């Protein structure tokens, strides 16, 4: 197990109200990603799953920084900012650039934390969960973005389970 139940920073639910439920479960998914990556050096974080995949824990952190940015900064807040780690020439740059360099790791965590903090502030300050942003030509309510983010983290945290087990055998939670 990753952490003793008494030391686990995640909740066991018990949220009241739609906003608290969605933000609480999203927070717990973010914490799960951090737990799956805890205690690893740059080489372990950048270790690829199996050929030919470019999937790694570090790649997942970088990918989720970009996902947070897209849905909260670009779609919901309408900010016109360049995507983290991606370009037309390298649309998989979030994974391709996940190299075993401590500076790359530190920058990825800082970027991910900044994007998650922006998302938390945006959500907390939103009048209600029907606040609408634009995804291309489609309107998207904040509540739908929050559900999507929970789904996105849950899927990738499943990947992180396997990646971590392959690195050092740690499983669970």
C-alpha cells in the first residue's frame, strides 16, 4: 500500500452539494496522481511502460498539466495561451519530452500545480456550475468540465497504477 489509511490525504467522500462533490472527487484524483509518483527520482518517473509506448509517470504529469490548462484556462476562462508541451510539430510532446532530468521533473510538477491551482480558483469563484465556456463551437458548462476532469484523472491514474507497479512493485490506492 502507498500510505497508511490514517496518513492518506484523500477523503472518503462525505461531501455535501454538487460543487463540493465534484471538486472533492477531483481533488482526490489529483492527490492520487501525486501519490503514484511519490518517492521516485527523475529516471523512474521518466521510465517508459513498454515499447513502443511513450507512456511514463512524468509524461502523465505533463499531460495532465496540459489537460488542466486546456479545460480551465482555454475553454472555461477563454484565455488564448499556447498549450504546455504540445506543438503542431509534436502533438505528443507531453510524453515525448518526459526525459529523466531533475529540472524537467521540477518544471512539470510546478506547471501541473499552477494549472491545478488556477482550476481550483476558477471553480471556487464561479457563480455556479452552469458557468459556460466554449470548446470549439460547443458551449460547455463548468459542471461538465469537472466531471470530464474526474474521468480523465481516473483513467490516467489507472495507467499510473501499472507504471508504478512496473517500476518498484508498489500497488494499491
